[in-house]
C-alpha cells in the first residue's frame, strides 16, 4: 500500500508528488496520457518566478524530470474509479488497482464542447480542441480559433507563429483573457472578429468554412475550439466527493481538504479562486504537508 497516491500528471500533481516525497512519504502518480495538461498547451509562460520565458511543455518536462529524479513512480494509467474504506483508499485504473492512505486529486479540466452542427462530424477532419497537437497539420492554411479566454488567445498566438493564418472569433466585444495574451496574439498577427459567434461548421470531407450568427462565413481548413473548460471530476462523484453545480470539487478550507477524510484536491478541478500554475503549486505543497501531518504527526 502506498502512503500517497496523486491523480494527475500536470503541474499540480507533479508538485504534490515532489513535496510528498520531500516529506518522506511513499508516493505514486497516476497520469492519464490521453488528457494532456492544460499548461502543456501554453506557448509561453512569463509569470512564474525564475522563468522569464518558457513554454508550458518545456516547463512540465523539467518538472517531470525532477520528480523522476527523486524516485517517484509515474504510471500512465487512466483512473476509472475510487473507493473509500475505513483505513485505506482504493484507486481503480484501466490496468488494475492500487491502495493508499492519502489521495490527492489534481485531475484538472477538459475542453468544453460547443455543440455546433458539424463539430462532431469533422472532429479529426479539421475540428480540434488542441492547437499544439494538431496545429502543425495546418501550416500555411486559414484557421479559425473560437473563444475569448486565455486558452483561445494562446492558441491564436501559437498557430500564427507556426505560419497558420488565424482568425479568432469571440462572441463578446471584449476578451476574457489577460492583456498579456491579447497583446501576444496581436503581435503575432492574428485577426480578431468580436461580437460574433460560430453557428455551424461546414465542408465536404474536411472543414471548409464556418458560418457565423450573422449569416456571414469564414473560409478555413480548421477550427480550434477553445470556449471554456469542464472539470475532470466525474469519476469521483461515485465516492461522494462534494462538488458545485459545475462539477468543481469544493475545498473545505485552505488545507485543500474535501468533505471525505484523507482525500485532498488541488488545481483546476477545484473551486480555487485563481487557475494559475503558481497557485496550483502552492495548493499542492499544502496538500502534501497535510498528508504528512496526518500520517506522521497524528499518531
């Protein structure tokens, strides 16, 4: 039985594992390789101390190497369920099961689907939710990014920088994303269409154009959907973890406790007031410390 299992291989999960090991606890990480960390999609991070400019993927690669250098096992397994018993927690994966005394959830969030006509039909044929995954296939081509937050803006910047011709469509007159990311997208050369939204994605075998709500159309070879996130927490409902209406895990206090004994949650999957890497790292350190206190000091 492990002392601590961390679910999630993003910045929060890896930091929690690092601090848990630092506190002398036997620790394991489960990372679903089919759901990349949101941070991995960031083309540039400049608001994390000591890093003036680094990509999200490079940042995570460095952190993963640091975790592995401390002898922490990272399993590329998909967690499908958990069970709480009196003295342990059982974590079920697509490859088996593991037991632990403390569970730290850092499962993050997934891309929200738009529900547009043509969206599902052209998935993998021009419709994508991951610019860094699929953007290189559309170099030199016209593409549309749909959304107005930081994810949409970083998508636009990345795609423009790899020689795509980007039009970013957002339903509001103002962006929700940061001024920094707005400026980066502008500097890269992305075009903005504000106050309008997508109504349909059309084409024959592949995406050829999008129809906007005013009846106008934009010809394109790809549509990158970036309209928000849905927490990756559905698998935890069965054990009774308290969540809000949107599915984000409710944190009881600043110790990252959930309503279930010995289960903690951090990062984008929770009701955290600020979804930033540096905040998640702090939450991860706190959760690991609470695990240490419970396992070592409360005897």
